[in-house]
C-alpha cells in the first residue's frame, strides 16, 4: 500500500475504530473518516472519495457491511473486511462481494499492514498494473524443463509461473493430487533469484503432531525429553531460498497460528531458545483441498488463507487437458524405456484411446506410473494395451444424474477405500493404493488416519 492512500473506516465499535485510525495515521495513511452505519459510510464515500474501505460486517442500523460491500464492488472501490464473525453463512456472503482481504478480530498492527500490502498487490493484478490474465491469451511457446504438454490451460499456468517467479510474492498452488504441484513450485524457484539457494519441501500431511514445531523451527539441546542435540528446523535450512508447504490444508490449527506468526514477522524461535532468528524465505504453498470451505468449517485460519493467497495458481486436472495425454504418455515411454534399456517404438492407437477415455483420478502421476508398469510388462517394442484400475472409474465417484452428491470427505473416503480394495489393502509400493491414487504413500497414510479408515486385506 503506497503512502497517502485515503482509507475510510466503517466500524461501529468506537475503540476499534479509533485504534485503527491511530495505526493508519502513524503509518502515513490518510483517514477519510469513521462511519458506524452504512448510511454514514455512503455520505463519506461521496464526500471524501476514499481509495480503500476497511469494513466491519456487523454495524449499527438494519444494514450490514455486506450490504455496503455489494455497492463498493459495483463502484469498483476496493475494500477489506474486518470482523470477528467467521461462520459459514457470513463467510459465503462476504466472499460473494469479492473483498481484497478479510482480517479477523482481534488483530495486531503488523497483521493489518501485511493484509493491506497483500490487498494492494491483488488489486494491482486485477487492474492490469502488473498483469491481467483475463485480457491476454496464454502464449503457446513457453517451455519449462520437466513440465510436458501444449494445452491452453497448461500454457496459462506456465505463463503465470514465469511472471511470478522473479518476485518474492507468496504463491499458493491448487489442484488435485497428482497434477504436479511440487513440479510447478520447483519451476518457480528455479526461475527466481533464489535458484542457487535451498528449496525445502515440507509435507504438512506427514508431520508428526507432537513434532511439528521442532520440524519447522528446530530446537535446542535439552529443550525437551529426547532432544539430545540441537536441531535446525526446515525454515532455517531454507534461509535465503524457498519453503514449499505441500498439502498446507492438512496442517493442524495450532501449527497454523505459529506459521502465520513466522510469515508475518519473518523470524523464528527454536524450541528452548529465547532468541529470535531472522529468516528470509519465499513461501510457496500447495493444496488439493478447497481452503475456502476449510475456512468456513473452521479447519483453516482465515487470516492465514489470505496471507498465502496472494498469487493463486490453479492446476488443471489431466481429464481437463486431454490433448496432453498422448504427449505425456510418449514422454514417459521414452523416459522409462531408456531407464530399463528397452527399445520401444511407441503406443498403439487402441491403447492411446483407452488413455484418452479414462477419468484419471490420480492425474499425471497416475499416468506416469501406468506407463512405467506397462514398459516393464511389455515384451515387444510397442505398448498395445494398458491395464487400467476399473475399480475407480469416473461414474463411481459422483452420481450426479440421481442428485446424490456426497460431501468431499465422503467422496475422498470412498475413493481411498476402493483403491485399497483394488490393492488388497496394500498402501505403498508397486500396485499399492498410493500408486493407484497417484499420491505419495506418506500422504495417503495421513489421509487414512484423518478419515478414520481401518486398513484390512480385502
């Protein structure tokens, strides 16, 4: 947020409003006024022409901040919500007005200005001051090593990678398991000024609950039972480089609080130490969950969501980029035939057709594993058939024709159970459920535990 931006405060609690005014004025902003009702806010907007509005949801009078937010959106006046109310209904209504941030009360001064900085960046992106993806067709000649395909949806992703990579902006990568989120994160790191520094991956789903803080931030010798020597945490290992928080949606709430502090203050404390250590890391997060839904159901902190969601990149599922299936299949064929010293000429049209019509619940990772297995099992010079896991075809995931749409966790649970049945209860290794689903075995174990699935042999 540049200095001298004019901000209107719409807040009916006098103490909160006055504190906000002091914070903003002290940091060089102009306060256009304070309104405790939507009616007064409209008057000040007309008179003062604010650049931004800080907007509470519950106000005096019959109208709420959400009513005013709808008008602000129509007038293209950017705003941020400040509220203690984060229930599902309120969040959905607030989201529909397309705010540039949501600050949860109570908050610290530092939190306010981090959120304002993020909001300004998002606003600039939308207005095209940085880039406007909606007005430009993706380039078709972008190439990043290890990322294969030519579909428009993939080119759009790669264009975003090339734009955001040179910056220090936080990135969140969203997409189903197996779509290549870590590969995209690595590409961002490799095309940044941090490329010669560490790229540290943290699988949030695989962190032991009792050791999360030690794993992330380290500990001093003797700080707790079993701490026989000093440990340098992942964030400290990545100093100067990039931290990739894979499956951020699986991080427990208590750990989310600690992570938020680190992101805002850019410093850590090892367990057992009273000295803060300054760190310089770029954050890239990834998730296959709908974080907005997780926020609404109070499993993910709203302030952390907005802190991470500065530059979102959504990866398409493989079934949404079917024109890339043949390119990918031949890429993996060449890779694995070279690895095992086989001379393979290609894949038959019959086999390719089976690949094109399959639903690909495990996405690119599942395709990779299937081609690897087919190379090993093929005795000739051409793959003429592909053995697909019939137990988890498309029509078994959601029966939309009958209107029977299950909750995501129910669908995920059923999906995992079917994969376990197909693998006879085997989770890891060749032919295991993790391979069938196209995800790391550690991740699958974490999901099995979270969903309360009992592993048995079918």
